[in-house]
C-alpha cells in the first residue's frame, strides 16, 4: 500500500529530486529518435483506439466505446501495442518504420510495470530478424552513452551495455539452467507433450498443478529457472522460441518446432520482444483464435479479432519487428529502482 502521508510526485521538493532523471530520459529519447532516423526509419503515429487491443491470452486491455450521433455504441480498446497498425503500414508500402509512444495494459503495476508506458516498436521489411538483434545491441549502448553510464545495474545485477550480447536458444537455456529437454516436448506440427514437460519440471523442483497446461509449465520454468540467469555481465538474446509460444512469429526454416522470435534481457529484466513476422492470414487467424480460446479458459473473456489487420497481412511483405519497453531501458541506463522514477507523470493509484 502507498504511504498516504508521502508527498506526491508533483510536490516541488519531490520533483526537484526526480527532475535530473527526467531530463536524462528526454536526452535518451532524442538520441534514440536520431539513431533510428539515421538508419532511414520513418516515425509513424498510430491510433491508440483500436477495434482489437491485441490478442495475446495474458495481456489485458483498457476498454471504452465510441458513441455516435444517434447514441449507437461501438466497443473500442486502448491498444496494448501499435503492432497491428504498424503492419498495416507495411502492407501500404512502408519499408522501415518506428513508433515511440504510449500503450496501455491493465492488471499491470509494480517496479517494472505501469498501466500506461512508452513502447518503442520498429519494423524492417525485407530484412532478416537477426538485424533486430544488432539494433537492440546498438540501442543499449546508445542509451548508456547518452546517460553517461558505464554499466546497467538492477537488484544486484550488472551488465556492460557496450559488450556484445550473448545469444542462447530456449532449448539451450532450459537445458543449462533447468536440466530440461524442452524440444522433446514439442512435435514438428506444434503439438505439445504436457505430461513430459510437467514430469521434467517436477524433477527440478517446479510446482506443477494438475490443471496446468504445457504453456503454464513452460512459463513457470522460464520465470523461476531461466530468466534470473539472463543478462548478467552482458545482455542476453534469448531466441528460437517453441512455436506454441510465438503466435505472431514465422516458423524457422528447416526447424518446424521453433519460431524466429527472441527476447532481450539485461540484469534479469526483459527489455524487448522481436519476431520474423508471420504473414499468412489464415494461419494468423487460427493462432489468434487459439490465444483467445486460452484467454476465455483462464480469464472468462476474449477480445475481437481485427479483420482489417488480417486482410492487410495478406499483402504485407516479409518483415521483422521488435517492441522494446522504453521506460525499462531508461530505468537501467539511469540506475533507477522503479519504473515510476523515470516517468514525468505517473498514473495515480
């Protein structure tokens, strides 16, 4: 519970203490924009109100509605990511684009989470997703250089932001940090062996409930055994996710059990999520419907699909895209302990 006697962020003396970090945030923002523009990216502004906020099972949106002149009402959502809109722009002919703006996610608040936050999302058409790994490394060093920081630190962990990130696959990480053969539980058609993964997890001390799905067990192993070991000394690129954990990503050519997806970690903190984009609208619809079926099972709700997005997907060129939590990057670059320490006006409550 917040201390009701504590001074609010807008108190002059509190703001004076916060202001150096906020000005440094502005400098990092300018540097990132300048770097992307120097790479021939075009900045785009996507609408925050969408007919679908995104269709990941465990992401929760803020809902609202549009009211017409006659009182007719249509449901709308604040987007959890500009992804669908950006992909429509790729279908329209854009080749390198980025969005640096606000997104909203409900049920999220803590040292690393805020209901309204800033996301940097960028796309490269016709380029391999390994280019995004290079982009991530460049952004880490750029943020550190701009902040005058030689190291990122968080909760006793430290990372050299100028060192080349290590690359490790999910299969390697599960074997190294948990002693689990992950891909032995995934078939080439994407089917999963829940009982085999649960048995392996139980052997290494992971609690498994009788109604846990394969995805539940996967997530628990990732959080408890793998993530705490990532991004120490240097950043980590965790890549080649099993296909059931990459609903928006393309299957890796020649390796049907894994997809071209990676996440970037520093100091144990997840900073970015990236894909070689799936461009098959039929397959994408099937995957998004499966995500919403899971959301219905777990939370008793579902979000509509964006049919306009699926139509555009069929005309979208091969591309790769990444989403980076900008506030978290600023946090690490400035040595902050909580995300609200680098936000100009934190959301109340």
